[in-house]
């Protein structure tokens, strides 16, 4: 029987000052070297090739840990780091791996920073690392969450996406719309859960990255096919723009939202993935959209989102658009995202287009 999982209490953090984040950035190289020295001291590499492989993977993994740590510190929210570590634990478990190496690496980072980081807020960094290690250990003792099985219809679509059967996926979308479903309903009730299911299969190590990318590409084609036959409402004279925040390369969900607004009669400008803040602010200043929809997918993108919202209002004043935020991260750690100053947050295209049209 698994021991009960006790979630450690998160430390209370204030948003970190920029110079603390800069010092952590400067510390990355010595942290990489120290973590590798500790690992190889416990696990001597049998060959030079093995050493090079472990060194590369360690650099990638530790870089991700430090990115998530910095995002949590910048936002002053420990849950950002905890949510990442819980997700990481699930990924490792699906590959029959434990968290001991990750926990050991975080301990090495903690001990090195305790001896080398001189800053008034250094205690926040150490407290966040301690909380992260405790979160990992608690998750390891607990039982992994089992996601509910998707509907038979969603599973059929998922198989078509993963099997590269574009025509089958398009036919399923067209059949649903011929039966009376609106495009936004197909997006929310069929395409979105199918993609979430595909992502879960990747997380569980049951499909490859190539299969996941194939599924995404076919989904985009199916969305375009559905849009081509959708019945468009008359133009309502309202304007909206949609963009993924800087660093977010996952644009499919936002495309669903943009299409839903266009079908509802809005003039929608879809600006795509990883839109730099500077360019997006300039666009809003020139095009003056009434509404700006933003998508965020990972915690390290949250500081850019906060900066963007603040600058839009500071530089455009009353001409700043209403800002709505969505994305899978919003559903996972909504409390953290909701502290960034957006006007509203939504979980899917149907909810946001309904609210905006009121």
C-alpha cells in the first residue's frame, strides 16, 4: 500500500527583484559543473561516450529546472515550481524512472547557492528549492493520478491523428458539423480533448515526439476543413487579435479561439506563435483591436505575459485592448496566472467567445 501523500506547505514569496534573477542566470555554469561532479562521483561513467551523453542530458534537464525556478521566483508563486515538478514526476514515472536524480540535483543546487548566493532574497530561493524537493518526495510516495478515459469518439479521432489518417480526421469533423455541431463545439468537444489525449500518451511514453507532431499537423488541417464549411455570422463591427506570448510555440488552441471569433462575426487577426512583446504592443497601437487574446503554455512564459500586460496599459492607456488569457497552463495553475493582471481567463474557445460576445 502506498503511503499517504502529504503536500508540503508552500513558502510565501514576494516577486523576486531582477538582479536576483540575473545572479541565478550567471550561476548556471558553475551549477551545471557542480551537479555533474556530484553525479559522476556517485555514478562513474563507464565510457567517454556515456559521459558525454549524461553531460548533455544533465545540462538540458537542469536548464529546465532552473527556468521553472526562475519563473516561480519572478512571479512570487511557489505553485509554479511545484506544478512543474509534479508534472515531471509523472513523466519520469511513465518511463519507469524515479525522482531521486532530480531530487539529488536540486539538493546540490540548494547547497551550492546557500554557500555562494549573496542577496537579500537568497532565503526565498533556498526555501523554494526545499519546497520543491519536498513536493517531489511527496509525489513519489503518493499514487499517480489516472486520467479518465476519453469518449469513444475522441479515441477514434486520436487514432486517426496518430495513424496519419488525415482524411479520416477531416471526415469526423465534417460529420459532426453536418449533424448540427458548430465549429467551436467541434473544437472544444472533439479536437481539443483528442489533442490532450495525444499529449497524455506522449507523457506516458506511449508515442513518439514525431507522432505527436503528426497529430498536431493533421488537427490543423482538420480545423481548416471545418472552417471552410462553417456558417459565418454577419460582421458585427468588433475586432480582436490573438497571439501566443513570447516563447509559446503551441498555437493550435489559440487558432481554435481565433476561428471561433471569426465565425461569430468578429474581425479576427491571428498573429501566431511566440509573438515578441515589442512587436505585439506596436501592432495593438496601430490596429487598435478591442480585445487581445493571449495563450500561455509553460511557467517560464508567465513573466513575459505579466510584462506585456503592464506595458500595454502603460503605453496605450485607454486605447489598450481588453486582455483575455487562456491555454493549458491556465487550467493547471490558474491561481498563479490570475495574479498577472489580465481582464479574464478562459479554459476553451467556446467559453471565451461566449463571454466576449455578451
